[in-house]
């Protein structure tokens, strides 16, 4: 039961934090208007991964994150896609061990 509560806390914390980052334009400066084919988008993906995991993303990781963002954008809007992507990144096990 404690593990389930912890998992739920981490999930909700990630969601709230991601929404705050995107909506409040925190120091991470998410370019909500950038499209996935833009250089600014790629730079943001790399910067987020570096800041959250302390690891420079390789090509496979960048592609994975870009694909996820595109899938989220297809069913919502860019702001929600960024929030969803950051939510996933905050739940990555590497984030918690960094």
C-alpha cells in the first residue's frame, strides 16, 4: 500500500510540476509555439533532458521524446504536449537517481 501511495504521489507531483513549468514559463523557458521540426524544439528537448537527468540525450532518446511530443500534440495542443512530455520525463527513474 505504501508503494502505491508513493507511485500516486510521484505521478501527481510530476503532473502539477509539468503544468506549472509550461503555464508559468519558469526558468526552463519552454517555447510553447515551437514545432517539433524546429531547431528551438530540439534544443529544448536536449536542455530538458540534461537538466532533469544530468545526461546528454543521444539520438535515440531525442527521437523518442520528439515522437512522444508529436503524439501528444496530435491529440491535444502544443502546451498540453509539453506538459505531458515533462510529466513523463519527471517520472523517469533516471530523474530520481540524479
